[in-house]
């Protein structure tokens, strides 16, 4: 199967505001986020990106725009990668939300958390994982198992996908950290996913590109883990 780079959108105008932006329209990148988006071009210069899929929200579109232009790729929008629908929590101050009874549920038992007038985190995980796996299968079919592609989404959404890939219950997903403009990398196989990077904030990503299969080489199962650990490149 292909390799997916889970990219959280770069820093937005809402990230430092203390407000839960959610799906509030027209939330754009701030100056720092614009620089982060531009830097992605350099970070991924040696990665042959086959496709880019993104949440339809503006901050995700702006994050992938420089990279898509540099790679000559048309971005595919998928609403299943959109931010959590926080419902009535949208636009409210985090300091106030922290006093809500639901806050403890979100922190300690997120699989049971359903935002008033919005969606539940379990539903978020289901839609996001389904989207990632569907695009991964499509891109593998179109470009081969050595292909690398990017999915640009939001913090809680990516955390939910990573929890699934790590075989963790959703109730453990708050242990995962996903910073703005960070890269996390997952390679799915027939029997298990391999998590290659999480919350990567610097350096090049050339080492995550799988080698193209050699002719007449003995095939090892892509689902097998390396006994003793990988040896690097």
C-alpha cells in the first residue's frame, strides 16, 4: 500500500486566540503559518508526492497551496477530513469550555464525547479513517505501492487517525500531540499499519519514501515487521 503523510494545517489566526475555531469560515493562516506552509516545499523537496488530499477549510487549502504549486499537483478536497463539528462549542473561549462538564469527558473518555449540536469524536474517527484508507487504496492502485501522498487535516482528526493506526483505543488519543504544520507518516499494509513518524516538525522526509521493488528480488511481506528493528537507510 502507499504511504500517507498526515499534515496538520499550519498555524492559523485562531490558534493563538484561545478560541475553538472549529468550522468557523474564513479562518486563515497567520504570518507564522504562511512561513510554515512555504517551508513545506523545502522539507518535501526530495519526496515524490503522488497526490494531495485536504480538508475543504481555508486554512488547509492555504497550507498545501505552495507545495501543490511546486509539485504541479491539483489538490483534492474531501469533507471527511474536515475539522470536528464542535456544534455549540464553536467560537467559544477554551478557558470557558474548560469549566463545562463535557470537558472532562473529552479529556478522559473521548469515545463517549458528543458535542452539543455537533458530532461525536467516535464518528470523527470513523469518517476520517475511512477517508484515509479509501484514498490510500485509490492512490496505490493508480501509482503503485511505493507511492507517497499527503492528507492535510486538523489536530483532533489526525490524532484520531493515528490512534487507529497505533491500535490504540480512541480514549487514549489525547496522549498524542500534533502541532501545526507537523507531519505524521503511516504506511498501511494488508494486515497492519506502520507508524513511521509522529508530530515531525523539522528535517527532510526522504527516508520515509519506500524503495521501488527490484526486479527478480525475493518478496517479503509488506505486513511483516523487521525483527530487531529497522536498520535505516
